[in-house]
C-alpha cells in the first residue's frame, strides 16, 4: 500500500509541475505577442490599448489611430 501511495504522490506532483510549466510558457508567449503588437502599432502611428489579467493569460489588444 505504501508503494501505491508513493506512485500517486509522484504522479500528482508531476501533474502539478506540468500545469505550472504550461501556464508559464503561455504567459511568456502572450507577453512576447503583446510587445510585438504594441511595437507594430506604434510604428504605424497608432496608440496601443492593452487590457490583460494577471500573468497575461487573457488579454485584449486594440490599436487606435488618431
């Protein structure tokens, strides 16, 4: 029985670490995407408006030209 508990804890830990890793990767690439979009918007003479939540997992981007 103790061996089964160890396996369950190992699998649970692996799942938690995988979830944290995937959230971090998504946040990183969303941040890069926001920076690139903002740069392009500024180069075209627009004003970027960005609304994002914690870790930038969800965001809204709008480029307003005057």
